[in-house]
C-alpha cells in the first residue's frame, strides 16, 4: 500500500492521530479539519492563542515535545520543522507508528473535494489564495480554505466549509506541494529561493513542473503566469489544459484599461478575448493586478460568474502582513509586509514609491542565513532604492549560522544605513527618524512586525 492510501485508510477508519507542531500556520487548520474525521492530540513548543483555540474544540495539546505525548496514537503527522531527532518522532519510529508529513495529510483531505484549487509560486501565494477565497465567498461556494497568513474576511488563516471546493496555498519548500492532488494548479512565478533545499533554479523549475503535472490531464487546468520567463520555460510542452494570465495581449486571461486613482487600481479582465469582470482593487502595485488575474483565471475555469469576481476582489484589503497598515508615528504612516526575497522587495517598493509624500524608510529583517548569503547583492540593490534603510539582525528560523553572515554585512554595502542589533534600539531609531509624510515599512518573514507595533500609534 502506498503512503497516501495508508494515510487515507487511517483517517477514514477514525484512527487516533497525533500532530507534532500543531500550533503552526498550516498545522492548526489541518487539526481543525482532521478533527471532523478522527480523534487527535498535538504538541507544540509554546502556548499561543492558536493553542487555546484548538483546546476549545476539545483537542488535547501538550506544551513541549515528549515521547509520552504520542502514547495511544495510531499515526503521527508532523510539521516540516520537526526533524528525526524530535523525541516524539523517535518514539513513533521505535514503536512502528507511521509518521506522515503535513502536506501528505492535506493531500488526502483534498481528494474528498470536487475542486482542489492549489496556488503555488515563489511569490504571491498568500495574497492570491486570499483573493481566491474572497471570490469563492462572494460566489457563495462555501469553500474550505488554508492560507499561510490571517485573512480578515474569515478572521483566521483557514476555514472549514461545506462546499465542494478547497483552496490551498501550496508551497514548494521540501517539495511539499508534490503530495497534493490539485484539479486546478496555479503557478504564479518561479524564482531562485529555498536554496538550502534546492540545488539551483533548474531544480526549482523541475519541482514546479512536477506539481503542474499532478493535475488530471483531461479534466484539470494549469493556470500560469505567461509574463514570467521561468514559469513559461518550466511548463513548456506540458500536456495539460494550460490557461495563461498576464498583462500582455498574448495572455488568455489579461487585464485591460488599467487606471490608478489614490490607492485604487481599476481594470477590466478579459478571458479568451471576452469581457469577464471589472475590478476595483484596493491593494497597490502591478504585482497585485497579476495576483488578481491569477485568482480570476481560477474562478473562470471553475465556472464562477464574473460578477462574483468583481464583488470578491472589491472587498479585498490584503492579508495580514501584506502591506498591512499598522498606524502612524510622528506623522509617518507605518506599514508591515512579509517580503523576504529580493523580488518581493522589488514589488513592494515599486508599489510604495508612487504613494509617498516624503520618504520611504525601510526596516528590514533578513530571513535565514542561507537566503541572505545566496541573494546578498540582490538584497543590497533593492534596499538601496529606499530613502533610508534600517537593518535588524537576520532571523534564523530553522537554521544555524554556519555561513558566518550578519545584517552588519549588508549595512557595510548600504551607505547611510543603520544596523540595530535589538528591536528596542530599532524602534527608538525609527521614532527619531520619522517625519510627517514618510512611509515606514517593517519588512521580513520573521518577527519584525513587532517593531511596527512598538512605534505605531
């Protein structure tokens, strides 16, 4: 029996599950969905509001990892951060309790839905998944949703619906999305990232092609960004129903008549040359126009009316940590964003520069040592586009600093920039710098958002 069939049989027969890292952004919604099928418990390293919510649903959650936590479990599902030396994984292995990856469990779950919309890409996954959720909710599709961030519309990063559609943010890291069973696969873009796992960009392209190949050849659709050369190359010759989106006239789903007014971007969406929808988008930047096109293309192939696309996107104000307004500081507007790759920085700065009345000030926290080292010169190039740069120390995430790099190295290459080793120092420096008309950005995938919360009033 293959692993997918084994896990599916365990879930459908109501066997007891234990989730290692149950409080994570993808694990906690998984727990909420799985609880409909099986009794379960979980563990995590610290208390949180997410843990409290899971307990309120009757789920037992242990704080700290211990072999005792797994007692009585028939199978284990782990977050990607749980390694083989985790005591709960060791206990499961020693006692022949099968261990599955988080992505494998989501893959089994999505097989129970008629439509499985899986949104992938190096950049823009959370925003596009959120946009698709807005559209599906406007269409009264009652979707099940898993997003890698909080969406104000559903007050969470997930939703358990009763409809026949599930939409999931689908990550390429560790080839996770290869455990999925998409009926509609979206590829937003392909870029060099996660180079602690992938050998190089070519290896990343191969992974995305394999993901797109998971779509059924006769009934499924692959929606792809035809403006992105890496995506076009990766999917070239793929024998699937391909639906392109983009800003150029060669795209099957494209934007026309784009206008900008204050913070609103308006445009028409043409699908196969015909008017499909008119959109008023309240998040800035052409990258968000493309994200909206991807979500609309998915809606189009799913047979959703263009009016629902208009209504859904008109109410979209961004996902948490995606150009999220935090407040003001000495007359400066403070925003927070999750951008942690040079291309994401590029898109963010492109979107913000036209909005400024004075300066754009960025407080950047690099994410992981390997990414900072691999893309060092690109980070310097993008950060130098801002009027003033403040740098927090690198957020380690899952890594140890084996490459010997620091944000102080970036500071040396950015004249006039300031390196602040601690958040209180950074917050104080930003407060001293802030002036009326400035836009202050706290940026990174770590905990830099807390600095914006310190200074925003």
